[in-house]
C-alpha cells in the first residue's frame, strides 16, 4: 500500500490560506528541518527560547487580500472587511490589518485602545459587546467609533448620551437570526438561545422605539452566526434574512445602509477539515445579498464582514520543547512540553484538534510512535494531543503545532503563574518580536500585600 502523504507535503493554496494546515511559507530545508518565513525554527528557539508563538507575514497578508479581492469581485465598490480582533489583538496586528485596508472589530476598551494605537482609523472600527460598561460606551462615542447595539441597556445609554451631547448618533443593531450551524455549542451565536443581540421577533418594537428617539439614527444591521463553520448554506440564508429585515425597517422610516454579516469561516486544523475558500464564502454572501436586494427592490447596502480565525489562524504556529516522557506500558506514552493550556486553552475548552510535527524530522522519517502530548500545567486535562503519530523523539526536541494564530495568544492565561510566551513575526528570513515574553516577576506586578500583613511578617 502506498504510504499516506504527510500534511506537510500537500499542495499549498496561496490564495486562501484557511484551506491549508500550514503557513504558506513553510518549508523543509536540505537538513530536513522545518522553517517558516525563511527562518529556521531551531535558530529562532535558540535566540528567543520556547514556547514561542510565530506569525507568518505572507500568510496573514494573503488572507487579508483574499477578502478584499473577493469582495471587489462579487460586491464591487461598496464593501468593508473588518478583522475581528478578538482572534489575536495586538498593536502589530492592528497595524498590519489597517495597512491592508481592513477595518477592525473590538469588544472592550482594551481592544479599542490596541486598535487605535496600531493606527486603525476610528471610522473603520466597530464596537461590540453584550455588556459594555458606561466608560467603554462613552469612550467609543467620544472617539467616533461606531457602536453595535446589542440590547436595551446599550440603547438606553446611547440615547442618554446623544441627548446630553444634543447631536445625532449613528448606530447599528445586532440581532440573532435563528440560524443553526454545525459547530461547537460554545462558539455558536446565531441561534435563538444566545446571549448576544436582539431576538428577531423583537425587531419591529425596536424599530419603533428607535424611531421615537431624538438623536439615534439606525444605519446598520449586524449578525454573527458562529465560528469555525464549513457550510455555506447558513451564510446564504443569513444574507437573505438580513435584507428582508432592512426592508422591514424601511417601513419604520429607517434607512439601513450597512449590512454586517459577521465572521465565521472555518480553517483547516487537521486533514479531516475541508473549509470553503475565502472566495467561495464571499461569493455566497455577496450573491445572496445582491439577489435579495433585487427582489426587495432595495439599493445595495455597504457589505461588511468580520473574519477573525480565517485571517490569522493559519498564519500562526506554536513551538514547544519536549521535556519529560512517561510510558504506561500497554496504555500510552505521555510526552510533556513546556507550555499547554495557558498558551492554548482550546483543546481543554472545546476539545479542539490540531496538526503538529517535529521540527527536526517533520515528515516522521524512519519511525513512528503514538504519543499523548501533555502540557506542563497542574491539571490532568491539560493535554494538547490525545494521540499523535510522531517519529521517535527525545527530551530537548522541538514540536511545531500549526493553526494557532487565532484564539491562542488572545485567550492565553497565567494559570500556575506561567508567563506568556513571546510572539514573533517572520518574513523573508527576518524575525521580529511583536509581543515580548513575560517573566515570572512580571506576574507579581499587580500583587499587593496589605500593610498590616507586612507589619506582622
Ligand atoms: N464577529 C463577532 C461578533 C464575533 O463574535 C466573532 C467571534 C467574529 C466576528 C469572528 O469570528 P471568526 O471569523 O473568528 O469565526 N474562542 C473560540 C471562538 C469564539 C468566537 C467568538 N466570536 C475558539 O477558539 O474557537
């Protein structure tokens, strides 16, 4: 029987990075070792230590461009792709995103500040959240950042602010379209039972309520149905549902000019995953909106979308160093690495699967063994891979985990007081730090021992 090809030998799709497991610049050198962005991973770890997050600039830029190009092709002249910064928020990411002409979605004052500091123009930022603080809402309004109203509480406060400033305020509203899609229940947001957005059945009351405010101007509609979605049908349905709502809102005198369909396009984490391309996703959404507008005799609204994972996930890898081995005869062999659930909480949270290889023998040449890759945290569930085939390996060898650009660093923690890894950007043989490694003493910065305890000791 022919030996199955490794995922590292598969053809790379340059135009839609979400269809690959690995960053598009991944290569195996003449020494048989792995490199990304023209940089030897072994050399990077020698210099920057491990664990290490690495982002590949070309993969990132190609993903941004794929959205821009597809929107230009299927929805010419009237669209705005917005990067969902919760996937990976940093000054660097904000800067790169805006250099590619994308907008950015933020859900906290921290993400807003990061975006502004990274140079994203205020007019291209949208502000989400199901429980925004007064301070966050005021910050957004004062900075001319468009607020997406999630509930009545948001609406009341925006009404008050607009009245006190005595000036008009453009808002968008988020609703739950009641669309089911096949993804993990924690990352499914568009079904009726969701904490986000207004129920669709409440919209007419809402339109009436907004019409009766002095200064709130309803200019946009938003929905997001979930994340890591491989089906196109739910997004086709969403486009149609949203256009129908625009038409309904018109009856109340609202002129909705922005239609934001959220994000959700999945990526290929393992060989079992087969997500649609960015082009196919954009085509589906655009065609559905154009068709529905024609049917309803409506002008085309500005089409916005909010990809997060499909922009940044495939560009990212995480490198770990192998430490201890524990063989349980007849059962399994544990191999422990120097990171785990604090730098990647997705396996323990969503039972997520990834692909990985050894840096010094990426194609598993000569031998194969089954391992369970465990993290170093004091938690039995801290397992990154329940079972993976790798060539024989030893303490000190490096493991590369693919597809970690999204929802890894942004969801990382300091559990067990473990400092966060450094993050690097690689491109054409150069590597730059984009987030510094934390040190154990950094973690003590916010601890306070009350005076009376100091006196006692
Ligand atoms: N827009 C809104 C309003 C969202 O809530 C999200 C993701 C996105 C856009 C971007 O979705 P994406 O294109 O990345 O699928 N932590 C989970 C994912 C949570 C997604 C939350 N919202 C994970 O690690 O899988």
